[in-house]
């Protein structure tokens, strides 16, 4: 009989809690606003962090995880000779000496002024080889790409941003147009489609022009390459390739060290940074949740103060302390749970708006939703226990005398 009575009592407590909250609509709304803001901010932050992480991972997947890059580490002098750097020939011959590397694409940076019919623009340039196109998965919208046969030729392929700037200058047919860069006349031979930026693919592809690496070295008087992108063999291993590259350069350029980064390492670093960022912002969101919980506790204390006579009548009619405590605790749990559900909906909606605004794929963090529901329930118990305890411990006689 006791087992049947307990669900009935719980049901009655729940109904009475809802009725009490409904009769004090203004107080109820004020109590849950803080919870809504706290849960909503946590859901939004965690979900947007998940969306951004997935978007960056997609950019890496677009190029493939079989990519690595390496640059010059420290440079030293051997005797009185010149400083040691990354030489073009060494980078091109690397696949023959490193079994786990299939192909390399060394490149160098330039900065200069591009001129067209008296108009100027400051843009970067990349001195590249033919393999640069395939490794970076570039597509052409017009013309052709730089060839390894274009040695010392003044040809260039223009990126997306340069296309827009030239269009504003009145250019409609890009291939064959003559432009001046660093006081040399270049012929545009191709137009490359825009690509997404990541830590492997250089952003100068969109913002600047691509020229033969030999031409870039001639006009800059720099006989080194800045960076090398390499693609692994079909069964190549990133760590093994990194070791092979470092051993190779110890042989061909004594005193030179190279810093190798694989796509897997970059992805791991990015995921670690995103987790730390999400955790930090999530903590900030939890602070607002705590503030909201304190607001719920204050509202519940006010409710206890205003309902002393009601509590006294209930006690006089036979209600036990635990019955009073359970009712006020139920009201707190309902407040926080409803606020949590509304906060989750707002958080998901805000995440969707952010994803649509930046044209990202929309994802919902299931962990964030479960965490939001759990935290809101716990907040209801935690912040509602003290007011419920205060209500339960009221002296029935004093409560009946309250006005």
C-alpha cells in the first residue's frame, strides 16, 4: 500500500508545485531568465566550437592527411662559407632518397607591387613548381598552370582576390593580359579558383599570384626555398617520413636542421586548442549559470517568506516537514528544468544562425545537450535545497500568525 501511495504523493507535489508557479508568473519568469541565459550560452559555445572544429577538419580532409610540410630550423655557418638553407635541388631530389615521400612542392614567398594601366596593388607572390597544383588540389577556371618547363619565364597564375581587383580595373579576359610585378612584365597564363585556408595550404594562393620558382629566385636574389609541401607514398607513414627527411638533410646540408609537421600533428594541435578554448568559454558560461541559480534561490526564499501562512495551514492539516521541503524543492527543479529546456532550444537556434551566417555545416553537440539537461536539474536541486529546508523548518504556529 505504501508503494502505491508514494507515486500519488509525488504526483500531488508536482501538481501543487506547477499550480504555485503558475499563480506567480512574474516571479517564475524572473527566476528562470538566468538559467536560460546560462544554459543557452553553454550550448551555443560548445556547439559552435564543435562546428568550427569540424569545419577545420573538413579543410584538412579536403587535402588529405597524407601531407606534411617542413621548413628550415636553425641555420649555421660552416667555416667562413655562406649560411645553409633549403636548396631547390635538394627539395626536388628528396623523393628519390626518402621512400615514404612520393612528391614534393617547394615554394618561396615574395611581396611586391602589381601594376596594371597605371593602377597599383600590393600583393604577395609564391614561387612554385608544377607539383604545387596537385598537392594543394587547385583547380583552374581559365588558362593553364605553371609548368616545370617555365624556367625563368615571366608567367603568372592569379588568385581569386587578384581577379576581383583586376575586374574592378576593367579586365574581363585575364589570360594573355600583361601586368607588371616588381618592375617585370608578366603574362597571365591562368586563373586558379579560390581555396580554403588552413595551416598547410598557403593563403597567398587566393591573395596573390603564382610564378615559377626559378623566376621568383631570380627577381628576389634569394636562392633558397621558404617551405616544402610533401605528399606521402600510398603506404607512407608520417613519422617515418619525418625521420627520413631529417636524416636526408643531415647528409646533403650538414649543420642544417628542418622542422617537419605532418597533417596528423596539425590536426591534433588544432583539436587540443579547440578543446581548451571550448572549456575556457564553457567555464565562463557556467559562471552565468551559477548567477542564474543564485537568482532562483533568492526568488524561492522570497516565495517562502510570502507563503508562510500557507505553510502554516498545510502543517496544521497534517503535512510533514518533508512534504513542505519536497514541494519547494519540486518548484525549484521545475524552474531550472524548464529554464534549461528553453536555454537548450535557444542555444541550438543560436548555433544554427551562426553556422548559416558563416556558411558552415550545422552540427549539434549531443554532449552539450545532455550536459545542459543534467546541469539544469542539478542546479534546481542545489539552489532549491536551502529555501526548501527553510520552509520545512518553519514553526507552524509562527507561520499561521504571519501576514
